[in-house]
C-alpha cells in the first residue's frame, strides 16, 4: 500500500480543494497512457460549419470513474486522521487525463457535432434544430 500526503489547496473562491501530491510517490512508477489528445488543428476543423454551440464543463469529472482494486491501493491518502483509500480516478495522477479523455471519447462515440477535450464537451450544429439534436444525443 502506498501513502501519499494530503495537500489542501486554496481555490479562487477561497474554498479548499483536497489534493494529493502524487509526483513524489506514485507518478514516477506509473506507465504513461499514450492516448492522443486533439490538436488545435483538429478542433478548428471539427468546428467548421457550426453556428450554434454549447459547452458542457463536467464538474468533478474524473471522480465519475471508479478505479479497480489494484489502483485503489496506489491512491491512498495519508492524513492527520489516518489513511483513506480512494476508489475514484483522481486528476493528480499523471495518467488521469489520458484515461478520462479515452473514456469520454468511447462513451460519446457516434455523437455528431461533439468535440471532447479533457473535462469539456463542445456540442455544435449548423442550425438550432441540429444543435439541439446533437446536444440531446450527448445528454
């Protein structure tokens, strides 16, 4: 079992986000997940023909994915109150972005007018009707 210290981070709205600094514990030992991210040229090409847009920003997006039992053993937080086993994907791990991008692309495969970049989904359409149909498919 690994133990990573908990790190409180002050957000812009002055609330606290509890994080862990996996750079010093788990990240050096994780194998990179080489899932490609869209490059800006692909994003601009996908935007062609769109006149109506919606941007969906997924709140606490990575937490929507559960990790397996073996991964849970790597994501242990050490706090002044004991240790906590994390059973959700945490954005602090170096593989989280690629895992989440690949998962979202798989889930939304076949949804027209959809561009995915990390925890943001852009839905577009040439007309209001097309845009709403595309948005409905995503939702």
